[in-house]
């Protein structure tokens, strides 16, 4: 067997704890929860503004120390692919800082680890049968069951551990798609309409906003609530289905916004509101941001894992 030194640094949250090659590690990270961590960070407008206006990761253009810390670690997540970012920064950002604890033979009490938290010392008489030893160890472990982690992610020693909540990668992807579709079809047209200088352009954006602003269309395209897609029956039935679909989409959108607010401070996936400081930027920085407003809205933040769903949504309109 190859020595451990031939393996990549340890990573929790990927398919394997260690990989033999960088290529295999990147392939796993590309479709895992770390990928969605990166994707949600890209949805943060404030983080993008810092990336656009800062030239040194150690001197982020913000007065929010928490956001500055993330920028120092994660850097610019907009000017490269996920694969390139993982190779240059991501693997180091997320790698485990300490080796996982191991079961080992203590031949001398001087060999006992100084780090004793979360460990037990058990004396095992070799004269006992294997079954007896196993039964006794099981009895001891049951006494400390509450101290044992329910999820292996709880033992992570990464600087940015994955929150050990129950989540599905598919759900993270759908929430991301809902947010991006809402941004493209609703928020962006409204913002660009406001930025447009002449009345004709404002009217054009107004028409596009009115045609695309319905949450029902987003829900139907992404199959958020299939039972409410078919608008048949009485007018009352149709209205109820539209409202249920809109409510479902709104819940996904709200959860995506909470993910973004937490990933700005290095926590993911977390579905609670993260408090923001009263001020993130100085007056001078905010003035510079005004010049970047249109550029922000013209960014395509859709994940490559999403495919062409956003483009499809631009061309499809559903009759109600």
C-alpha cells in the first residue's frame, strides 16, 4: 500500500477523505457541496463589489471585517472556472487542518496523546474472548453516546467546515436556480429599467418585466410543485394553484437568500438569517459602486451545472 504522503491533503465533504491525484479531487469537488459553496458566494453582490474594487486580498475595500476575512481566503471567484479556483485556492481553503483521530495501540503511557478531548482510554485484557471484549467496548461506548458526533462532518477541523445539517445537493442546486432565474427574469429587468436614461428604454424594460415577473413561470419551468403546474378547472382552482406555486417558489428564494447571507461569512449551508453590520462600505466606496451597477446586472451568475434553464426561461411564457 502506498504511504499516506502520496495522497492529497485531507478533505471532508468530498467522496473520499483523501485522493491520490489532484485531478480526482477536482472531479469530486466539481459536483459536491464545496462547488455550491463557491456558486452561492458568487451570488453576493457585496462580495463582487469587493472583488472589483480591491487589488490586494489583504486590503479588501470594505469596513466589514467578516467579509474582508472571506475575501482574503477565497479571493476573486468571478474571473476563473471552479476547477481553476479549486486548484489555486479552494483545496487549501477547505483542507483539514489536523489529522483525524485514530484507534491505535498504546505501548507506553508516554505515548498517550496530549490532545485528549473526545477520546477514551480503555484497558483490554487479552485473555478475554473476542466476543466479550467487543461486548464490553460496546457497553462503554453506549455510556458516552451523547458525546459522539451524529454526523462525521461534526469532526471536521477545516477552517471552513461544512455545516452538518441535513441537505441534498439537488435541493441546493434548485434553490440556486430559483435565485438565478428570479434575478434574470425579475430583479435584473427592474434594475436596468431604473438605470435606463431615456423614456423609450425604460418602457422596453417595463414591458419585459411585466411579461416575466410572475413567480409561477419560474416554478413551472423548474418543476417546483408539479401538482400545481396544470392550470385546469375553475377560475378559483387556477388561482389557488398559481398562489401555491408562487408560495413554493418564494420559500426557495428566501432560503437561497439566507444561504448567501451566511456564505459571506464562511458558513454553508446555513438556513438562518445572518446579521449584517450597519455599514459595510465607506461613503467613497459606495460612490465607486454606483459606477459598477450596470456591470453587476449584466453578469451571468448561472451555474454551469444548471445548463440552459435560464435561457429557456427567457423564451417561454405560459398562458394562464
